[in-house]
C-alpha cells in the first residue's frame, strides 16, 4: 500500500510539474510576443487546452503504467485533481514572481481590472472601495492565489468529465486468451 502511494505521488507530481511548466512556457511565449497575459482570451484558451490534455494524458498514463490498465472513476478523479493541483501550484509560484519583478505587468493588471469594474458597477459602493484600495488588494500574492484557485476550480470541473473517459473496470481483452 505504501509503495502504491509512493508511486502515485512520484509519477503524478512529476507530471503535474510538467504541466505547470507548459503553463509557464505558454505564458513566456505570449509575453515575448508582446501579446500580454492579463486579459487575453487566446492565452486563457491555450491554458485551458493544456489543462484538458494534461489531465487526460496524465491519468491515462498513470492508469496504464501503474494500475495495469484498470482505474475506477474515483481514483481517476483523484489523480486528475492531484495532477492539476501540482500544476496550478507551479504556475501560481511563477505568477507570484512574475508580478513581483515586473512592475509594468502589475500596473497593467490593476488598470485592466479597474476598467473592467468601471464598466460593470460604476455606482457600486464596492467598486469605490476597490478603486480607493487598489494597491492593497492587488498585490502579487493575491494575484497568484487567484490563479491557483482559478486553475484548480476549472481543472476540477474538467477532471469530472475526463475521469469518466479514462475509467476502466476491466481490460478490453485478456492477453492470455491469444
């Protein structure tokens, strides 16, 4: 049992770090291309696709290599969420350092957020409070936590569906029969 947990943690942690690395790589490509990552629908769609493919490949790889091709829905869901939590943590650490060392990006994030809030709730007392305290609420740690939380929630929703795709109660054929 302990060896199974060790294999689970090792393989899925490495794969989660790999997915987190792809998130970071995609972010760097967008930044180097001058496209920005603050409110960029293309960037967020790419991250979403990397999330879906990463969870699918990671759970399927774990099922085939460690569980002899058989995995329950619950274990597939747990594996997908674990992989995603590791990937999200890697990306959140990167986002923290990115916004800490890039003041222009932090300023852009604040401006875009305030402009978006102006459109949606100009006369709201909450908006006025946020506008007055923008430097208190929008710090690198809060942005990184928001990214972590967002990636985990979105990925957990996708994991519900993906776990159903990769679950398998028995092998499709018995190799001993041939």
